[in-house]
C-alpha cells in the first residue's frame, strides 16, 4: 500500500512551510524521504503544480487517496489547524477511532491566539466567523490531543482554551530556517566571510513582515531614537506593503519634517516583495530587530542563532513571553516603542548575543531530538 507506515503531512496547495519543514526533517533529523508522504488538498487559485516539492517524497492529491490508505499511515501531521484544513482533518479522524491518536497538529501562535480570544469571549471554543473559527475546527480539537510546539510557550494557553488538564506535546518548535538547509548553510558561510573583511552596518529592522508595526509605532521608534540623540548612527529598514499608500505618505512627511525642520539625519529604507534568499540576506544584515507583538518567531530565532545582533520585544507581548520567559533568551524588553532608542545606546550586548546563540542551539538540539523520535520509527 502506498501510505503504509508512512509519516503523512496534510497540507494545502498554497502551503509555504511544509517544504522547509520536510527539508529540515531530512537534513537535520536524518529522516528518510521515502518514509514521508504529503497529501495536498486544493485551495482556489493555487494549483498543485506550483507547490514546492522535496525530491524522493511522494505527493498525492487528497481525492486520489482513500481513507483506508491513510488509516495505514504511522502518523498524520496537520500543518496548523484552520478553516481551510479542518474539514479534511475531520474526514480523516472520523473515519476510524484510531486516526485521532496518530494525528498531530503543528501549531503556530496565530491559531492559538484566535482560540484564546474566542475562549476569553465565550468561555469555550465556539464557531466564530470574526476569528475564522468553524465547526470543523472544534470537532478536530475535541478529538485530537497531540500538538507539535514548544511546551513552555503554549501549554497553559492550550489547557485553558481546550478546557483540558493534560495536553500531549511533542516538545519541538520550528527547526527550519527561512531557506532550505543547504542554501541556509551557504548563506551563513558567505556572511561569516563578509564579516571578516567588512565592517557591519548598524541597521534596525522594524518588524519581520509587512504591516508588522503600525504607523504610530514606527513613528514612536524613530522619535525615540531622535530624542536619545541616536538616530544618525542607524539605518532603519521597514518591510512595507505597497498598498499602504496613505500611511507611507504620512510616514514620509514625518521623516521629511525631521530632516528639514528638526535637522535630523534619518536614513530609512522601504522594502516591498522579496524572494526568500533576499529576505534572509536582509534579515541577517541587520544588527537590531524590533519584533511585533506576535509572529516572526522563526525569523527572530534564525537572527539570534546566527549571532547577528539583539532582538527587542514589547513587554508582556506574546513574543516577549515566548522568548524571554519561556525560552530564557535575553531580548531587550520595552514598555513603549519610543524606549528602543535608549536601549540601543545604553547597553553592551556582546555577552547577551553569545548567551542567545547557546540557548537557540540548545533548543534546536532538543527539538531535533524530539522530532527524530516522532518520525524515525
């Protein structure tokens, strides 16, 4: 049988992360490609032919396999759980009572945040269109109790939102970088070589994705650097969505005001769409990273693991908890975005950077070990 004893990953035709995840499982965990299989369900406008695929891993369309075949799999992993994949997950786990026991949900902070908001509002999970939670999500969460995620980050929240005393964790977070393994290693070598010959620029990345920080937050950051008399020392990089035209005009006017009225030398670069390698190069070229409240954890961990500089987290935000409190990483915590300019100028970060490298490497070793145990049998 095609799927017998395979480790199956159920993804959409629009998936962007399973390719990197499987690549990391193969290169970091030593999982054989022949032991893996991917089942793809369609999303409108995203043809299967455009999906990035791993060599020697079998890919099947959902309608081309039977539930009897899926039943023979060793594990079934759903990359996240949301309104797009939960109908397919429900079909699988309701086919046979043993399906849920071998099913795992690779969770991210996005769905956990939505579940938590729903639970806070209603006292339990209910279908809620505003948060994109559907009945199929709830059915699956009532049946599946295996989650792949960092336990210290998500356990208490999941116990509360699922009204469950015990949640089974594969204690492992993201082990893949923003590029496939071999490409990431090559880029790392290039940066290490460059660092030996050229002085690094002092660059501050404001958010890890487009629209990560609001206009007011961006303005607060720059204004804080100006007040700390620190703005001229740094170049600011912003990942900007070209559709945010009004905010771009407003921010440009503010920068113009600082330059021509306040006589400040402000260097701001806007970046729109980037290829994965260009994005990774941009990230690793920075010396400081200001994280948004939630999201961007895998990018920040790559930045920290490579020892590129310091990360700044808003106090009591999801990222602040995940990095500082759950993992023990030394980020610079701030109560207001205007404080960052002072934090940058007043602190010697070398010892913290080395500490963070060791923590990230240790956490990744733990993650790799736990994923090996799950997918090696």
